[in-house]
């Protein structure tokens, strides 16, 4: 059985979602985003940890939903539709 050790998260700048992602280590990933110069006010963990496969599927679906609601645009810092 696959391990449920992958967190789903969003970065927000105020109320705006600027990044959608997954990670096994939220604090490390948050620091990496800050070191990369991403401008955000908070990181929100979404739900409970999932399998890597399940989290990856959520990420793609979440980016797709964002695009449908924002005229086809991805969150500011997501470079592609899969999050990879």
C-alpha cells in the first residue's frame, strides 16, 4: 500500500492563490519558495496527507479549476498545467 506522506498546498498573496503544489516537507518547501523569490503571504495545507499519486492528481485538477475560473490563466508561479 502506498504511503500517505505527501501534502497538498497553496501559496497565497492576500486572498489570491499564486501557486499550487505538493511536497513531503512543507516547511522546507516554504523556505525554498521564499529563497526563489516568490512573493506570498501564507502557505495553506489542503486536507490530509495523500499518496504522491493522489496528491499529483489533485494538483493537476486544482490548476485546471483555477484556469477555468481565471480566464485560462494559471496561478502566478505555476509554470505548467501539471505542476511538474
